[in-house]
C-alpha cells in the first residue's frame, strides 16, 4: 500500500482508525465505565511469542492432554494404531481436527435422558465434553500421500469412509481426578455423530422442495453433518454445532446443474469439480447426480448430549450459510436473541430473535424454530441496525427469486445483500460477555477487502490481521436489550503489531497507546472466544504463523484501565490453531482444542513436521483437547 498521505484510501483508513484510537463517535458508547487494571485482573505470567514443536503455558500452569484423534471413547477400545485404522474403528474413536468445545456438567445421581436437570448443574469435576471435528487432513492421517495436493484427489474408498467417520462430533464423559482430567470410557453417554448419522430438518424450510433428494423425498431426513466449526449452548441443556465450509465436500460442475439459480447457490459455497472426491464413492456428494444435497448442509444443528439416543436437528430458522456458530442471550421472560457469523469474505453478522419467550421451567425447544433472522448493518456514525430476512418484506420477493420463507433462509446470503447488510471481514465467533452484556464479533481477516470496498466497521484494505467489534445494545451494563433492532458499535481492537510501520498493518487496541501493549501481547486473526467469570475475554487465534509466531490464546479485560490490553496465555505447536476455548463453571479448568498440529509446508504422515503431542516415532501428530489448570487449583487467569 502507498505511504503517500494524499492517497484517498490511506486518508479514509486513518480517519476510520480515529474511531478506535481516540474521540470518534464509536468510542463514546464504550460498554461500561469500570476501573480495574489489567495486571490485577489477569495475574498470570505472560508467555512469549514462539514458533516450535511444543505447546506453551505460563509458569504455575499445567495441562492434561485429555483426548487425541484416535483415542477410544468406549471401554472396548485399545491403543490407537493409525496404519491399521478402519472406518468401523474410527467410528468409535475420537475424531480429527477438534474445534468447538462445550463442557456440559453432570450430576452424579442423574442418568441419561435427564438432560434438563443436568443442564442446571454447576458441577465442575464431572461432565460431558462435547467436541466438534471440523475436517480431515488425509496427508497427515494416512501413510502414502506425497503432500496435501495429492491427498485431495487420490483418496481410496476406505480412506473416504474413515474421513467421514472422523468428522462430526464427539460426546465423551470426563472426570477430574487427583491426577487430572480423564475420559470415562465406560460411560453410557459417549457417542460419535458423523457424516452418516441420521438427522432431522426442522423449522420454516423443513420439507421444502429444494431440500428433497432421491434418498429423502420428504426433505426432512438428512444424513450426517460436516464442517462442524464452532457452536453454542442453550440453557435447556442442548448444543448448537455449526456447519461451516461444507461446499468443499461436494464435487461436480455447477454449470451442469439445470437450474441456474441453484448453480449460482452451489458456486457461492465453493462446490466445484476440483473438490475432494467423496462423490466418486458416495453419489450424494456429487451435485451432478444430487443437485439438492448441498442445500441440506450449511445449517446449525441442535444436539441433546444428555440423551444418547436423541436425533440431531438441523435448525432452518437460523439460516443457511457458512456458520461459524450461534450463541444465545436467554433471559427468563424475554425473547431469545442469538448471534452468529457467516465465515467467508464479505459475508454478514446475523441475529435471530425468537417469537416466544424463554422460561426456565418450560420446554423451550421450539424457540429456535420460530422467529426472525436479521442481518447486521454497521453505520459510519457508530450506530447499527438489524435487518429482517422475511419473505415479502422489502426486496425479498418473487421479483428477486424468492418464492417462500424457505427460499429466504436457504439463500440467506443473497437476501442479506439485497437488504443492504454490511459485508464483513470473515465473521467468526460472535458472543456476549455475561458481565457487561455487550456482544463481541471476531473478524478474522479479509485479504480481498479492496481499497474501494472499505466501510467504518471494516476499515483496513487487504485486512491481514483481523479485528474485533463490540456491539452495544441499548440499556445499561448487565441489563441490555438484545431484542432491540438498533445498537451502537465500537472497534474494540485491530489485530497486528501496534508498532508496525504501515498503518494498514498496525494493530490498535482500544484507546491504549502502542507502548501499553507488551511485545508478546499483540496478536492477529481472532477466531474463537470465551469469557471467564470476571468478564475477561479469551481469544483463540487462527493465522498468527503468517506474522512469525504460534497461534494460541490471548486474554484481556473488556472494561476499565486494562480494556483491550491483551496478555498472551497459551501457544500452540507449529502448524496448529487454537480452538474451543471453554471454562468449567467454576473457572478452574480451561479446555482448549489444538487443531491441525504440524499442518505446515511439506508435512505428511510419513514425514511430519513434528509428532505432537505424543512425540512417539510410531504416531503422527494428533489434534488434541487439552485441559489447562493452575497448579494451585485456583481460577484460570486470575
Ligand atoms: Fe472453521 Fe471459521 O473457522
Ligand atoms: Ca473457527
Ligand atoms: Ca479456524
């Protein structure tokens, strides 16, 4: 980018950064006015930026490697032998590329199917660890692949079947013992959900003609879930897991799909002839043979982990796109607000509002099937508006190719464009801080953000480091109205090095001056987020290796003197991104998913860049969930 200050792009950029760096309208609505210093609030010893084959924690912390790809999740399972892995074996073992984690507490005196009771428990020593497995990496899972590219097309039928069994979700009972966290292999709760698990489609699009296939003329009984990225939890004890980059699982040429609108839809989600070749072995993953099958993916899926016999449900009211996740704000007596992001360049932030009110004792499961989906518009003056995706309203009519509410939900992206929603820099997790009641949007990056496509909420051209927005609904701290159609918003931070010379690369952390950010406190590419009991924000990153150091976790206050001052807590081994993260209810354990370790240049099963976490010459690198604890048992981070 030019350094000429007369460059109009640069002028626009500096003006917009002003909102984050001092005095702009967007800063005047800061979420609260508390005063606590970062150091008092986050008392751990910061770790340095590194890039090596190990994971890194602050001194005084320890971690259990709790579940690794291939670990058995039932009592009959034996030691993992990757070269002898079969589809049937993978089906009963922990899956690949762990992402979202939910810890669902168990009461020791309750049994399966007593979910409602369990969901109110705050037990922090026993629970169900519910983990997404986003995708597979054949070149690191199977011997014989020369590189990543060869693995994309040459997979055998057996390898495809193993991949399908390694995706999806795992539910595993875990217990905290005197020696640390352990899986409970004999538990009746333990379960794998995969690409072959029968499911149900519910909500306004269920049964629509565009969801029917030759195997399912009802359009209500899909099979399997894929690309399960992040997710959320409901107060009634269920999980929401996202279907994100599902298009890559479908092969075939969209030009050969008869309906041009459907062809455009498939193209928009990356379906194409060069994708992985599951369709060679399973016709439903070939759009030239089953053109509607991709429409049965791209939804949020609700799972009841407390009932091992329950059928997962795809919730069409929450729209169809590349879901990162959906997280709920559920206050008794009020409508439920749920926030989610579509993780693709120039896609949107969404809010769902239920039609019915949430009540603690009621059966609330219909609440996420009846309501209105909205896309976010972030205006230059720091205000914002939720725009309803309702058939017949505004441009969402037959003139624009919408013939029903099902069409609006299946083509939510196209509806959001027509409504004038703000295209964002890849929305990842969107989550509400339970202490200050503001909502935070992780925008991971967007290198395709052009000079002429900048807007106040996405102010950087070729945004390589990402940023975080703060949504401030009307009301006061702890009592904000998430059902309002209007809000204020702030640029909470811009990722990157605050000392970088080029302003387009330079990080900005709230109103802090560059000198307030430690040399290891800055980070890039925010992806997943969690909040601790004190309202501190814990951001997991995906992409810091482009800046020369590992991905990991950075924690920061969202209010007071330490607002937006990140402190580096955890570092991944080379090639991995950090996912999860999830605290136990008492805050003394932090679960983190280390996804795709050793997925770096030229790394293969036969010659991996490293073999974390086992460091055993017989074992490849294995995606794993870690349970991080303070050695003295106190709350993590305090
Ligand atoms: Fe699967 Fe948006 O990261
Ligand atoms: Ca993610
Ligand atoms: Ca990611």
